[in-house]
C-alpha cells in the first residue's frame, strides 16, 4: 500500500528526530566521561569529533544537495583518517597511549555510520563512490591504530558488521527510490502513448470527416446550392465534436488524468457507427450476443478499432457504396468485423493507427488482422478473449 505524502513526510521527520537524539546522547556520554579531555588524545579526538558532528548533524536535520552531502562525507572521513594517523604517530613517540580505548569515542563511530547510511541513500553518484570506501576505512581503522590484539580486532569486527548494515540499508533505500522513479517514468510514458493514440483515434477521425464533408459540400455547391447549408451544418457539428475532444485531452494533460472522450460500454460503438458519414455509402451495424454486458475495457478497444477502420475507409476507400460493422459477443470472446466494398490505395507504410492498436491488442491477449477482402474492399477483424489480459503499469 502506498503511503500518502503527509504520512511519508511524518515518517521521515520521526526518523530524523530519532537519529539526532542518538547522536546527541552519544556526544553527551563522551563529554561526561571525559574522553575528549584525555591528556594524550584529547586534541585529536576533539578535532575528529567536531568534523563528524559538522557532517552528521546537517546530513540528518537538513536535506543537503546530493553533491554537497557526498563530498562533505569525504571530508569528514579524511579528517577521521588523518586523526587516526596522528594517534598512531603519537603512540610511536611514546605518548601516554596504553589502550585502544584511549583513541576512540562513542560519538564518532555513531556519526560516521549515520553519515555512511545517509550518503549511500542520497549522495551524488561520483561523490558517493569516493565517500563510502573512505567512511568504511575510517570506521574500521581507528580501533587498530595503537595495536592489533584480540580486543581491538573484536571492536573492529563489530564496527564492520554494523557499518555494513548501515551501508546495505542506505543502498537498499536508494535502489527502491530509483525503482519507484523508473516506474513513474514508465507510467508517464504509457500515458503519453495513450494520449497519442487518443489523438489519432478520436481527433483524426473527426478531422478526416470534416475534410470529406468539405469535399462533398464543394461538389454539392456546384450542383445543388440550396443543400450547401445542410453540409456546412454537418461540418460545424463535426468540428465542434473534434474541438470538444481536443479540450478534454488538453485538460487531461494539465490535470494528469486520462481523458474520457467517449460514451460508456457498447453504446460508444453504436453511437460511433450511427454518427459515421461516408460520402455515397451507407454503414450497417449488426450485433449478436450479450453486447450490453461487454466489459468497459473490451468495449473501449472495440470502439477504437472500429473508429480506426471507419476512418481508413473514409480516407482510402474509393467508390465505396457500403461498409459493414459486425459485433459478436459471447461469455468468453468478442469478435468485431469491419468490411467495405471500396477500392483501397496501397498502404504507404506511414500509418500508426492499426499498428498501435495491434500492439495494444496483443498485450490484451487478442489478435487484430487487416488486409484486402476476398473479392474487393478491406477487411479488419478483432478477436479478444474475455476477460482481457491485465497489462502491468
């Protein structure tokens, strides 16, 4: 289940508050125990603690830019490594460093682990690739700078395990975020493809009708001027329908919703055939079976195929006298045939309508075929299983 933005923000706020409390508690413990005031290590430990605090507290409390976060983590790790080198030099010079615990605080490893997690989660790629190895090295090296014995090795092993967990959790969150963004981008792409198909299916259908009606009006004007008014009225109605479809699509693009430019169910197919105007030809529609119970997704695909087929008849079928649309619905399958008796021009290979609908049909588990009829005309056949195969989005 997806969380709401408000719940996600509240979760991030609570997580940041808990991390800040942990860091603050660790720092208070170090101050209370006097570790930062040790005679031989106090100055170096104070410097490394200050650097860790300067990097960890802003990283948790403020959403830093990814590049700033990653390179700041690099700086903190380098300061910690430099202090480790300084502690080793001090131990070699005979300073009062008898135990590995003299070289370590509670706050610094906690801060470095928090910084490791946050950097792995949202640092810039280049900076993160440099920062993560440095932070891991700084964490593991500190217990071993005085001497490598059983106690220091155990501490280093524990830090390695905990740091690996922090690193893994940060990288996991990063991958989840990247995956979510990819899914969102895929959804946007599918929506753009859907809008493109609707533009072709609905608007091109109306525009091609306007062109054909205007051509017919020009012929009528020469032979029967008094009938021009009816032709112009039909052109106006078709243009208004195209404008309405365009407005719905533009509104959908602005509101990031799917446009609804059609009636519901099989009524859309009936209305489409009833409103279709083919010059000099009639369009017949027949249906068998429980067409009114056809699911909405199947009815929508049938409508788009019928629309595309009728648009192609209007644009390409010469000397067409009749077109037939047949719909056969059963409980397991729906089949649609669209045929005409015209003479079609050879396809030029530039059409996107049937090609895109064929891809959608295949994804739904059906088949779409189109080609010359057995004698004349063109034949389009759509066959879909019920229910349609669900395509993941």
